[in-house]
């Protein structure tokens, strides 16, 4: 038996490896550093890992964009680590977004100026309400493992969206999910609520993973390979029963749509988003969605693109159901985190319309389905991280976050700047023109329309109209409601304010001047098979 | 905005200053606020005078040029560039436009000076002068542009200034309503303007006078007629011609200098300018040209008719203005034979009507802002300067031989007879009626017994008001004589008008006209000079008088034809909005909220039910996949 030596393209892999290395160093730091400097070391390590990874990614791109003779050339991409990873132009996009949004979200993790401690439990192992917990709080203990956990999760996300075969994808799925389950359960306040959310997320996530795995096995049975490119060719050549293919396709879809939070696999979203520590919710909301969307697009555009007549109608029905559930149930929410959770579900639905369009071959300079999805996610990320960061700033008398919508009444009078930024972000969620969200919605609906699903685009526009009520309700409460009693704004540090202001700037910038990012995306929106 | 290099030389290359100076002055007066209250009106006067100086310089340069070189285009900047259309903003200085520029800035300056006296005690004097300057700038854009689209900018600008100035005394509900009425009725005309520009851009690809004139002959008859009617609609709105005449009488709610400048001398004649400027269009379409004549003839009579039966001195003059513009329209519709006379009458009318309006302002000044002529009488001794200057205007408008109106009106009547006897008879009849109602005005105001209200002590106006009156009176006397032998030749290159032999002695038609005028004057003296004028409005069963007192039922017609149907449509729309759309939207919103309240119960918080939900979901996906295969 002849086993070839494994080969690794270290330079191309370096963005992922930087994050992974930072995570591993974080574990070491957790073990060996004393308590006091540990927080600073972990925060610095995480940010260096993420921003370093981003720098390496940019370096990679600029190196690839220049030919040996020095002339500019199109970035084509390559398969890395013997086909396990595909480092193609879309990978650059999604990795870049994951690293930037990861860096912003992790900064919020580090916020402790408002209450003197991070949003994470002092001691996760201590039973809530016990003496051990009280002792841990008194000793100012902190779980700084949250930083390496987030980095591990991000490593998984980066690999997930760029996997070249199903096996890598499954491993990446678990690598990204397991730390998220943990992070969700580490809330400092309302710990039982947080732990309950983590357990639900874990149980339902495992359930979904099982479907994913089953679907994988069936696809392997049909095509004889895990490799996306081989599965693609097998669609035309395989002599197996088509039923196996369809069952595998359906079950794979279940696993992937679960991560996106698409109806009917959305039940976990409101509970987990509400129960998880708010910085983690912000992190999950954008980064998980980025990874899941990239993975979904890669599996269904690359491996199963030839079978799109089978899955487009299914996804179309689910997209409508998702938009409907997300929007309609958001109408009656009174808790801001839950409201944004339902908003996240509706956004998954809007995203799915572009997937359904499967619009791939576009005139030069226009966005295809993947480009539209990416633009939408960038717009969503610039709005959602600061939105959840803003939620951490309003505190009730006990020092806990005041997430009840009634507590936000009248904020526009006491703090017009913060309320103004929050309103801008909400308008972007709603897709109002001059914000990034508008361009994002326009892009995904255009992709659906161009792909032949004009009725889906019109349905989506209808639901975005209804959704506007949800967000404007909050703005009206903030600016026209009587100021609420018993709440005050925490004195947040730069770790919260930087993501908020960058997000607000990004939201406005991408709404006013979308052309730059669109041009960049247009160069890099085609998967390599 | 790309500035274009100008090829014009001398004063004409600075022609843009004519517009820029009053525009900047208007902006300054409005922006500086109270800081400019003390001296703002003098800035306004200076701006108008500066503009006049530039106009005179440009005129001088044109006079000195060879006849073939009297049409100068001054490019300013590129305004609109699209793949289909390219529109430059440019000024066209030619014999026609420069006459207008002189009238606007010249009479405008005089009226600015007059206003210093007239508005001396008004708290919002600075704003008044700002609006006057704005008007001058906009009116100059209108007449100087070389392009229908740029003309339209000025067209709307004067409409705005007119609206602001009619409603200047906004504390009076009647003034506010009159401003709105003028604005809305002008929108109807503006619709015609925009449609004509759209048609030009669509068919010709350009809206510049040169391109449109060149292309007019090649257009299909239907389209050139359509453009002609669209332009006529625009002209009717701006010039208060039947059927869009009703706003002009109400517009007298504005301060009197406004009535003189905008609603007598300049803006309301823009329609005549438009028709004359579009002569190439009307040369191609008999139907539209005939429509212009008919509109002019009808308005000529309607305006005179209204003038006969009003007791409000300004409304008599307003009716008279409509009537005189009707003459101009008639002349403009006649064709090459009438164009020069339309402009000639426009200029002389600009002088004598501004003169009489300012005179009426001076009378009002003397009589405590009363406008009812039944409260006047015997004023010739009390305010002699006003009386004598007004008398010059009177002689000019009735066409007393040698005075300004005599020459210009006589030419129009002659041309109308040549065009068609019906038009000629109407024109002569109009001249007689004009003589009648103007005599009535003179007798009721200046002669007879004093019928003054208590505590009214008439006094002559200050010099700032009487000097302008004298200037305008002088022009009312000599303008016709000065221009009679000259104007046809002057306008010849731009319009290609038929050269007329200047007539100095009355022709047979002219003699008949003089007889009819004399009859009008005599009749007026019989009714209002020989016997005392009653202070109360006499009852009458004469349907002609009743119609005249009611503005020939213009408002009633508008109400029945436009206002009532529009209100019905509006009411229906409101009802539809309230009962169907609002109910529908509210119901939809309630429905969604109810759905939301029910739907959230699915989110039980129990992980087992979530898992069940997922399992059902998997089943659903399976069903969908299978259904998809069947389809």
C-alpha cells in the first residue's frame, strides 16, 4: 500500500492556523498564567490571532493577485491540505468576514468596565446560588477560557465554509459547535436560564448533527466519495437509486439549515439567543450564520448544483416559512434579545431566498447569489454585533442587563447618541434605504428574481414591510416613549464602544457607498469545484 | 456643472450679471434677516438698477452691431447631460429678449423706487424687496434663456415670486387664498408647458429655440399642433387668458407695486412672449395659431366687460390688463404680420399700465387704502400729480392720437382686420369698451363730487412715489411715437417679421376706431359725468352687468368644471382611504399581531417539543422533496 506523504500549503493555510495557534496558546495561558494578568493576556492573544489572521489573509490575496511576472491576475484559488480545504475566492471573502466580525465580537467579550467583571460566570462549576458561587464572585474569579473557546469555534467556522469534502465539513461542524454550546451556558446572571439554553442548544444541535451525518453517509453511498467535486460528477454518472441521493440531500439540508436557524429547525434560536450571555449572542448571530451560509452554498451549489431542480422548491417553501415565522412572531416580543432572535430567524429566511435563486453566471461586475448572500451577511454583521453590544449597556437596578423593551422607553431623550445609533442599526435590519441592510435586501431579492423566483422575491419584500413594524416599534419607544424608571446606562469602555461605532460607520458606509465592496465581491464570488 | 467658455464679447459677455445681481441680492436679503432691515430696501433698489444698467449696455452693444450680428448666444454651463439629452444653460441676447430685459429692469427699477415710499411703514419691507428681486431674476431667466427647459425654470420662478407677493399680506385670509388660487391655476398652465417640453425632448431631442425652430417644419402636423396647444395652455395660465383668467382679479390682493410690476407690466405678458418666441411652431399649424387668436379675442372682450362693472379701482385695471393682453395674444396669433405689434403693444402697455397701477396705489395711499371708487370723486385737486400722470396713462390706453397706446393698438386692429373681419370688429369693439370703462374710472375717481368716507384727508404721495409716476407718464406719452417707426425693423432679424411701412396718419379703419373710441368716452361721460355717482351699488337686472360684477362667472365655471369634480374625487379618495385602505391595513396589522400571539405558543420552552418540531420538520422536508420529484 502506497501512502503519500501529506502536504500542507502553510502560507495559504496561515489565516486559519493563526487563529488555531492563538487558541492553543490561550489554553496554555489559562493553565500557566496567574489570575490577574490572565484576562489581559487572553484578550490580547485573541485579538492578535484574529487580526494577524486577517493580515495574513490580505497578504495571501495580494500575493495571489499578482502573477510571477508582476502583472495583476485574477485570484483563482487552490485546494489545500490534499483537498480537505478549498481556498478559493469565496473562501477569502468568508474568512475575511469571520476574522473581522470575530475580532469585533471578541472585543465585546472582554468588556468589564460596566460591572467590574465580564459577562461570564465567575465559576461555571459552582451551583447557581451556592456558597461556592458567592466565594468565586468575591474572589473576582473569571472564566477567561471564553477567548480560546471563541477562537476554536472560529477555526471550525473557517474550515466549515471552505471544506472540500463532507468529512472535513462534519469535523468542522463539531469544532465550531461544541465551544458555542459551552459559551452559551456561561452567563454570569440568570445562570439557570443560561445553562438551560446551553443544554437545549447541545441536545438539538446533536440531533441535527445526526441528520447531517446520516445524509453524508447516504451521499457517500450514492457517489462513492465525500469529495464535493466527485459528488458533482457522480450526479450524471452514478447508477445508484436516485432515492438515496434525494434522501441524502434532504438530510444534509436539515443539518445545515439547523445552523442557519431556518424554519422548521429554528426552535432553538429564541431560547439560546435569549439565554446566552449577550456578547456570545452577538458572536453567534453573525459568525455562525456566515459559516452556515458558506457551507450551505458550497454543498448545494458545488456538490449538488446539478440537482438544484430537486432542492430549489424545498428551499423556497422553507424560505417563506422562515420569513413568516421570524417576522410574525417578532411582532409580539417584549424582550429585546428575543426580538432580535426572531429577527435573526427572519434574516435567515431572506438569505435563503438568494440561495434558492442559485443565480450563478452573471454579467461582469454584478453580484450572483453567493455575492448577494455575502453582502447581506456583511450588512447584517455590521448591524448585529453593535446591536447586541448596545443591549449590554442598559442596566437595571441590580446591575443586570435590562432587556425588557419597556425599559428602553425614552432612551432617545436621555441618551440621543446611543439611541440614534441603535435606531440606525434597527433601520438597517429593516432594510431602509441609505443603510447597508437595504442594499443587502436588494441584492438577495435581485438574486432570487434573476434565478427565476420572482414570486419569492415579492413575498420577501412583503415580509420586509411587515418586519419594519418590529424595528420601528423599538425606535418609537425610544424616542417618543416616557423615560423608563429604574434603568441607567453602564459606563462602557472602548471594548464595547469600538464595535458599536465601527458597526454604525460600516452600516452607513455600505448603505451610502456600496460600490466598493460590491466590486470586491464581484471578483470573488465563484466557487472552485 | 461644467462652465462653458463664452464667445460673446463686450457687455454681452456680462449679461449673466443681469440675473445674478438681483438673485444674489434676494438671497442676501432673505439670509441676513433682521440685520438688513434698516437698509435692505435700498440694496433691492440698487440691484434692480444695476441689472438695468447691464441691460442698457447690452442693448447699446446690439444697437451698434450689424443687423446680422444681433443674435448672440452666451453659453453659461452644462446643465443636464444624459445619453439622450444634452442641455446647456445659455443666454440668448437678441432684439426680442433685450427689449424684454429693458422693460423688466427699467420698469422694475422704477417700481422698486416707488415701493420704497409705498411700503415705507410695512414691517416686512425687507422681505418684500427680496421677493421683488427674486421676481426680477426669475423673469430675466425666462426671457433671456435660449432653451424652453431653462425658460421653464424662470417660468416657475416668476410663479413662485407671484405667489409670495400676492400673499405678501398673509395675515389677510383673502390674500392667502388669492395667492393659492393664482398658484393652483398656474399649475394648470404649467402642465401645458411641461407637456410641450416633454414633447420637444421626445420628438426633437432638444429643447433649445434654435433646434426646435429648425425642426418645426419637419414635424408631423399633429405633433406640431399639439406643441402649439400645449404652449398656448401655458401662455393662458401665465397671462390670465380665458379659460385660465380667474386668478388675475384676486391677485390684486397683493401690494399695488406688485400688481403694477408682475400682474400688469411683465409677468402676465410672458404668455405673449412665449407665443412670439415659438413663432416657428405656430407658422406650421394654422389650428393652433387660430386658437391663439380666438383666446386673445375672447379675453379682450371678457376683460373689458369685467372692467366695466367693477367698483374696485385695481380690479378695473386688472380687467383692463386681461383685455390688453388679449390684444397682444390676438396679434401674436395673426402671424408674421402681428408679431412685432404684439411686442410693441406689450411694451407700451407695460409703461402706461404700470403708470396707472402705481397711480391707483397713490390714490389708495391718499384714501387710507380704500379701493372702492364709489368712495372717491373730485380727487384731481387733492392729488394733482397723481391725477395728471394718471391722465397720461388714460389717454394712452384709450388710444388718444399721439399717445403710446394709439400707435400700438391701432396697428393690431389693422392687422386683425386684414386677418379676418370678425377679429377686426371685436378689436374695434374692445377699443370702444376700453374707452368707456376707463372714462368711467377717471370720472368716478377724479371728477364729480367728493364721496369720501369720514376722516379721510387726501394728500399727495411722497417724491419716491410721484417721481416714478412722472417717469412712467412720460413714457406713456412718448413711447409709441418713439418706437413706431423703428420696432418692426428692429425685430426683423430675430422673427423674420414682415417689414411694415410705419403708418403715421389714420387709415379708414383707424378713423372708424377713433369714432368708436369717442363714442365710448361719450357714453362714459353720459352715465358717470353728467349725473352724480351713487355711493351705494345700484341694483340692476341687467344680465351683462351682473355677469361683469361676478367676473363673467369665471369662478362659477371653474367650480363646476374643476373644483367640484376634484373635490368629489378627493372625497371619494378620502372615503376609500378611511374605509377600505385604512380598515384593510389595520385589519391586516391586527391579523398579524393576533397570529403572532397565537404562534408564539408553539415556543413552549420544552426541548422535547422542539425536538418533535424538528422531527416533523424533517418529515416535511422529505415530503417536499418527494412532491418536487412528482412535479
